[in-house]
C-alpha cells in the first residue's frame, strides 16, 4: 500500500481502562472477527494472560479499513498496561506515530495514565485522548475532560468519548486515527532497513520477528544481514499479522510485518535487519536499554532437570527479551541462573510461563534489587576490574574495607489518590524512606503525589499496601531514577560462628536491627533441632545485631509412634532419608533446602 495510507498506532492506558476490549472492537469493524459473538480479548493469546486478565505481550494486528473510498492499512499494537511491562510498551511505540490514550470515564486519570502520557510525549507521538466506558451510569465525561485539561493541558474539544464494550463511537475513533495520526515518514527507495520490536520461537521455522521497516523494501528470498553480525541470511518468511499470519511476498517502508530467516537465521529485539548493500548502520533506532528492577536465583527442582530447564529458559528469554539470564550456582541449590526482571509481576509471569508453555518447573530464591558500589581507588580486587560495579547478588559484594561508596536504585513514584487518604499515603511513603516532590491537584477530589523512593522499598509489597490503606482507590506507577549514594551494609548470618554465604543480604542501615531480628527469628523457625545447640547470629563487621538459639534435640521421627504400624514406620524412615538428601550442611548443621528459598521472602 501507499505509505500515505498506513497508520501505525498503539492503544495505551491504565490497566483495566479497556485496551483489549477496544482492540477486539477494532478487529470486528475491520472484519477480522465476526461481531456479536463473544470473542473475549482475541489479542490476549497467552494462557497466563487469560488467567490473570492482563496483557503481557504486545500483539500486532494489521487491519484493512476503508475511509472516503480509500483503502488504509492500520497497524494496531495492543500493549500491556502494567508497570512491569513498560518495556513492551516502549518497544511498541517505537514503531508508532500515534497513540489512542484511553481513560476510563468513571475512574478518571490514574497513575499509569500519567506514565503513558509522558511516554507518548517523549516519543513525539500524536495523542488521541479518548474516554471509555461512557455507557456506565456513573461515567462522568465532563469531569474527566477537565482532569485531562488540568493534568496534561489537553483541550476538551479534542477528547473523544466511546464505549469499547458497546461499540459506541468506535467508527469515529478510527476516523480520528486516519485524520489525526500522521503516516510514517520513511524512504521507500532507500536500502532495506528494519528494526526488530519483538521475537518469538517457532518449532519449525526458528526465530520469527516482528519488524518495523524504516526504509526500502524486503521480499522473500532476499539476502540480508543483521546489524549485530556479519553473516548473510535469506528472508524465508514474510507475513502480515491480522493477527493470524497472512503470507506476503514483499513489504515496504512504514509497514509492521513478521519476518523470519529460518532456523539458523537468528534475530533479537532491538537488532536491525539490513539489505546486504546497506553500509549505513548509522542513525540507529535506539530503544532505551531495559533496566532490571529485581533479580532472583532460578534453580531446577532437581539437578537432573537442569538441561530441560536451561532449554526452556533460553526459549522463553527469546520471547521475553526483558529478562537477563546469567549462570549462577549455590552450594545449597546447585547449578542455576541469576535472572533479572522488570518487577515482581514480571517474575511471577515468567515462572508461570515456564511451567505452562515449556512444562519446566523452577525454584526461585527471594528477589532482591541490584546495588552499585565504588571500589576503593588503589585496592581494585581482581574480579572487579572497573571502578563501579553493579551487584546483583549479595554474595558478589567484596569486603567492606574495599568499598568506597554504596549506591541504591531509586524510583520516582506517582500516586493518584482521593484526598481523604493523603495522610495515610504520606505516612506509607515516609515509612518507606520516601522523599516528597511537589504534589498536584487532579480535581477537587483527587490528588497526584510524587515521591522519590528506594526501589527495594517498592518492589515487594508497596502496591498491595497502598491499595489496602486506600480501599483500592489509589493508583501507583514508577519510573526509574537511577542509582544514588546510600548508607548500605552487608549483613551476614552465622550458624555456630560459621558464615552461611547464601543468607547474606544488603540492607539500609536504618533497617539493620529490624532485619537482623526478623531473619534470625525466621531461621529459628525453619531450621529443625539438631544433635547440638545452634546459635543463629546476624552480624555486620563482627558486631552481632540479633541472636537466636535452637536447642539441641535428638531427632527421631519414629519416637512419636507406638510400635505397631510397621509400614508407616518404614515410610517415615524413608522420607527422612530422602529429606536428608535435600539438606545443606554447614558446620555439621543440617539446613533444609527450603530455608534458602523461603527465609528471605516476605
Ligand atoms: P485492559 O486492561 O485495558 O486491556 O482492559 P480490558 O479491555 O481487559 O477491560 C477491563 C474491563 O473493563 C473488562 O471487564 C471489560 O469488559 C470492561 N470494559 C471495557 N470497556 C468497557 C466499556 O466501554 N464499558 C463497560 N461497561 N465496560 C468496559
Ligand atoms: Mg488487556
């Protein structure tokens, strides 16, 4: 099609404001699915998405639409709304010229609305402000329009009103997509150049990529190369996604297509696919690198499943380019990986997908955030070649004497809350070591608060706590604010004076005593009595901050049984023998493997 009649756009919104429902309606209007029947959320294809009712992966659909007797190609990219998947949103918008920004006409502007609006602004995208759910009796479009004016300076006259559920106003919205969003600005007669916005693995065809073509044309059989490599490849598969594949012979600049170069053809998110004569690798289309917010150890339940899990992780990591995977090992848990995630929901979804899509069961250790240290000037330890080192695992931390400065990751948190909860929300933020930024009214009932918060205080249960203290009415989103100096310290655990490496943690000094007490108490609960008394100590630089004692006890699992039942007795002894295999021994103290997995979890 003529580039002038291509529109690439995305729907962005706070979670639950109706993106997937609207996408379904657009698919109906353009004839992809039959109206009237229940096709709940065609674009949410993953099992995890259906079960959780959230969109995890961005999916593209190329739609045909006729306007004023002209045929248009509309490339719709449905995006996930949750903060953890902001990475997917960023990648989708890199191929777009505009967005439909949906706002629930009941709920009004929420924290994620603020986040997606600033994302669209940063990327110079045209924004079509759209109120959704106007069919609901409590919808208040005028009020939400004035919120949009106050918060984003959006002219109320440009705001559309729709009901994605009933289909009201959706035709007008499509017309606005055509008349307001500009066509892609691209060079058709230049060398072929495309950038990869998504990849997934196909059993028979190898890596398939979703690509946005910046210049030139591509056709089946063409010789191409990856920007990252020197090898030549042949284009084997080309298709439009409607969202089902529709094979095509050729595609040109401005289009969003599926492309594959066969099982050995490669392809990864952020890379560029170029025609072989394309010397120009300059003006790279950059997508900001992913910042991993939490790390966790991932291990097979049993070492015999290591290869299978390794395979599954590789394939899933290809589809979920936001994870980072590096090999790791632990005396207690064996060979595994240290995996970086965007947040806890991302971590949950990753493990669920491993299980559901790849039938691989993994054990995850408690998540922690990354820290940064500056190694002391002259005393650079061999393994830390640079001056500043990111620490993703407390075990990597060198001796405190060699550290000049500690840094922790901070975020800017945005909270939109009804005014009556401002007091409670403020206390929560202060308790989580937050620093307030200026606040802004959204309207007479809602306020937007912003805080600089340590990521470690946010990732675990901040969102849940915020929801519960505001009866579910406050919304939250955060943005990376980088590493900043912070008084941190490494806390170790000693059992009868012997250090247990896997239980070391990095803590803020103000949290030291609390964490020391909590961890020793929990260990006392989790470690069974032993032949000898066990002292559990939390120490920092030789000073003991908390201590618990596990009394000696001669463990005989059959003592409780009175004679008789031989089979039961045998079974118990067998269980005990198996249990022993799953113990890690430190200074003759047997620690159940679970302890290492669960003790640091909240
Ligand atoms: P997403 O998280 O933005 O993808 O939101 P969904 O499309 O999954 O919608 C969230 C919920 O709002 C679902 O229960 C939808 O049925 C409902 N919903 C979406 N659009 C409308 C609408 O226009 N009117 C009403 N009444 N409900 C809607
Ligand atoms: Mg959705």
